[in-house]
């Protein structure tokens, strides 16, 4: 199949005007999204690799795929012999490889809708060194080959009530326009799906796991537009937008309207020079600039503008979206309590099943299984059937709207594949003598969740305990950090790694990402990571961030522990430099498996923290527990101590 696709694409590359020496197929959609809808999975279609991050390159006689450390193992398993894996961080970058391996004046094609301004400009500069050319293709060549491409999603635009959003659209628009005035720009083109959803207080179901609608936005000093397939807009939603003074236009109108915006000829039927907008007006002699986020806006829209009249800066919506308002924070905390209850109920069920079906010693006892076999195919437990059970427990909770990403339910060596996604026909059976890692989350109307726990239902080895304990120590160290305001996630990342480094261990992924409020599970602009981009934005009070160190031993096991944290102001005895200090608050509630901890490796402070956290789990989750579940939870959260 892959060879036929490559052959068809190479034919189209040869007949393209001008002929193409190479074709780049990115993972992203027209909005530079991390998670895309089925019809936008072009890179997956051409390569067979299903990870969420990656870049495919097809030349006349080669096919290469670049991806990051989360996916190296998965890519090796999924790529056919025609493909060569390029490891980001180890192998040359795509633009470096192209410059070194393609001829001078080579033409390199890409769909300009699927590549960001940042990336296109970076490639363009790199290619120019050898007079190579980045060619925006007139159509997406992959779409021409993809005969069975899924149809467009036709899901309704949903209004997100103020009781969950916490801030009105008019407040958000007023703040945004103040920023436009501050930067002396006439308007902003909004491409990121979560920013459009957040600004207009709308949600949707166009992308699996992400409650967004395919839409663009344009906001000027006196008007606001939403570009969406109008068939998705009900009469109620239409009235909602009219009430806000937001003009709804067809999704495909965005390209012509960006051109009109550039020539100052884009007018809204709702536009009126109110007193509020008069204050926002900018002297047109002073500026003719428009604001685009070069990371989320596609090159196709940017190319319609005069580059000298564009402000290329991170979106002014990114930070306000990350700074949760009190209603969002309250919702996130409540959602995490319900979600923690579902995870504990799942562990209770799984513990019982592993003992009954496989003769496991269980969650609490350390002994090898007595090797029972399932009595039938239907009683057999697999990575998929158990994760389906977890989903059903979540689905019973208030405000549940779906999962926030495909559940990473992984046994033994599969747990070493960082973003492993089990498939029903090819997944592993549960094994009482192997580590089980479960990274999962849900979308609730009042918040998005993301939690990882790693457990063993048999007898873990001393090495597995040592590794789990190092991961736990890193997890606790980051969560307990206090740090001056202005500190970024690049600085804090070492706290989670230091206990692993002590043993010469590490992990190939970032330590933490922001989490949306019934939006994307991975939210910027901040992160806790070794990547230089983590230096860009300091952590601030009311942000959310995950705390998820891990360790992965290829072919054997994987360990990860993850909680969601909220950044709060900290009360410190002193205040050096009058900066003010910050600290973290855990909002995720589920026990850590004591059986996997080498308690002798924990300090007194770490043991006290563990006992306090476990007691909170007990108290917070109690209202959701049945009698049996509560007995299990009490046992799982019993205070621990180190016997001398």
C-alpha cells in the first residue's frame, strides 16, 4: 500500500508546475493543530505512522520520517521498509538534510495551508543557501492520491455557557482590542482552534478528543468575524453570535477576507463606532500592520499580506487563555475530583480482575502470580478492554464529554513506548508479572484532565522499584518547588530529572504542559521542559501544568507518574528582590502504589508529603466511593514509614 502511495505522489511531483524534487507532508492541519481530524491525517496516510508529531519527506527515490523521542519505538514498529526514521534531537533537521542531500536549485513542495509561517520562513532561509526553492503547491498532492479520504465533519457549533467559561466574550474582546491598540495594529488573524473557541466561548466536536470546531477568527478594533461552515451554525447559535456582534462567514471566505483586511476593506455588518471602540481606534497613518501568530497561522494566509505590514508575534490570546479565571479553576478542581474517583474505581476493579482471572497477588501483596489462565476468550483482559472499562467509569461522571486523548494503556515492553496507543486487534494481554502504565484523561464541561499511574499486580523486581522510586522522587521534587516569579519551565525541569540522573537514567520527553479548561489537553504557551522553547514564557499564578517525569527501558517496561498542578502565589518568610514567589498545588487525586516504592530511598520530607497527599485522596474521594471501594482506598493510602 505504502509503495503505491509513494509511486502516485512521485508521479504528481513530476507533473507539478514546476516539477518537484521533494514533497514535505506535515502532521498539522490548516490551524497547525497537534491533534487533527481523520481527514487531515495526511502524514499518517502516506507513512503509516500514527503518532501525533512528525514530518514526512518524499524525494524521487527516498522516503524519510522525522519524529521526536516520544515516538522512536512506535515509528520503528510502524514504518515499512521504504521509510527511513530520522530521530529529532539526534539526526539532522529536515532543512539541514535537504540542504546537504538535494541538488542546488531543487524545488521542495509543501501545502501552504499545512505549514506555519515560522516553519516556512525557517525552511525558506535554509534552502536559499543552496538556491533551493520552497514551492507552495496549488493543491494538496496527498489529497489527490487519497481516494478514501474521510468527508468533512458536520458537527454543530456549541455555545459554552458562562457558568463554565467564567468570562464573557465582550470582556475578552475588550481586553484583546486594548492589546491591539498597545501594539498599534489594526487587526488580528486567529488560526489556533482553541483560541477561536476560547475567545468566542464556543466548543465543538470536529476533532476527536478536542472540543473545538474548525474555524478561523478575525478581530479588528471595531469588528469581529468567525469563519466556519455555516451548516454547523444552528439558529440559536446564530442568534448568540448576533447578540455578540460577531459576524459569521463561510470557512472558505477567510482567505479573501484576509486580503480585504490587508487593504483595509473588510467591514462587518455589525461594525459600529461605539464609545468603547472609539477609544480603541488607531490612527491609520500611524500603522497599517496586522497581527499574526507565526506558530499557528498558516503560510497560505500570510502570503496574502505584505510582509512589511505584519506583526509576527505570539498570539495575544495564548497567555490569557492559559491564565485561568476563578470559575475555570474551580471547575478544573471539581473535574479532577470526579476523574480521580473514576481512576480509583478502575484500580479497584482491575485489582480484583487480575486476581480472579490471572491469579495475581494483587495491588497490595508482593508475590508471583500462580499463573491462572483466563477460562475463556471473553474473560481475557487486554490493554484495550481494560481501558474501555476506565472510559465507562468516567462516562458515568457528571459533565463527561469524552476522553481528552487516546488512553495509553500499556503492559510490559509496550509501556516503554512513550505515547503507545493500543489497537484492539494487536494489543497485549494483561500480565500479572509485568508493569502496567495507564496515562489517560477526560473532557468534562468544567475542565480537562490528564493523569498517569504505573502499577504492578505481581512481584516487581528491585530494579523496577528503584526506577519507580526515582521517578516518584522527581515528581515530588517538582510539585513541592517554590520559585521566584519570572522563573520558566526550562529552569524547573531539572528538579524532576535530578533523582533519575543520580542513577544515570533520564527520559526523552518534556516534564510538563499546560492543560485547557474543557479545551486542549496540551496547552501553551508555557511548559516544563529541557527544550529551549520552555524559556519563552515564565510560569504565572493561575496557570495549570502537568508534573510527569518517567523512565522507559526499551523491551522491558515504562514508568510515568503524572498529576495536574495549579500555580499559586506562595507565602515565604522572606521576599528577596521583592519579586514574590510561586508554588504548586496538586489537583489530581489517586494513590501511588506503595508496593513499587523503595521507602528506604525516600527522605523524611518525601514520606511526610506522600502520607499527607494520600490522606487528602481518602478524604476528597470518599463521597464517590462505595463501601468496598473505600476499604480498598483506605488500604492504598495507609501511612507509610521507614523501619530503622
